[in-house]
C-alpha cells in the first residue's frame, strides 16, 4: 500500500524501514485516494482503515439490535398463533 508522508517526501531507508506491505507514494500510482494519506497520531491512515474502524465500532451494537428485533418479531408471531387457536 502506498504511503504519502507529510511534506510529500519519502525515502525507503529513512522512513519506511523494512516493511513489505507499504511503499512510497509516487505520482504514477493508480487509485491514489486509497493510499495512506490521512495523518493521525500514530502515523498515516487510508480511507479503508477508516471503514475498518467504523466496522469495528458498530459490529456489536448492530448485532445486538438485530438479535433483539428478531426475538421481538418471533415473540409477536407466537402471540398471534396463541390468539388464533
């Protein structure tokens, strides 16, 4: 994944170190908006990283809401069945 360092300069020896997953951002890269270009306190992030953080933050609350609604719907059907008997 390409990384755009602040100031636009990136040298493999200085900043990247030994990293097989990341490379320096160069002008010939396609899909530039997917690169790591959003600065934060621990380094750089990509828009995909933000989606992963959003997924992590909403997975369990959404799962609990979904399960609660399924139980509620099941109980409503059971109440209807007892009324029809």
